[in-house]
């Protein structure tokens, strides 16, 4: 069976989610809601591999104030 892949954070150390089916809904301020069918496997080179334990997952992308521009922006590894 073919699996779907979703890049959770595009960076030099990318977080990747793989499952039979992935539905994504963008909420606000860098928060996404994921509905996963089957085993969800998240790989992240630095932190290893984890398996999801729930059908619904909330992913939050950390935001910080850029010290130069003073604008709030998404922060990636």
C-alpha cells in the first residue's frame, strides 16, 4: 500500500510524517491539525523516529520575535 508523506517543518533537519492517509487543516499562528489513518511515523534525524498514538495530532511551529526586524516569525531547527 502506498503511503502519504508530509513535511512538517522544512529546515536543514526536516521533520517528516508518513502514514496511509494524512489530512491537514491549518488553524492559526503556525498550528496545524492532522488526521492520520494507519500508523503515523515521524522521522527526524536528530531526534530519531517516533510512532503516533492517536488519530488526531496538533503540530505547533514555534514562533519568536526576530531581533533585527522585530517581527514575529516561524522558527525552524
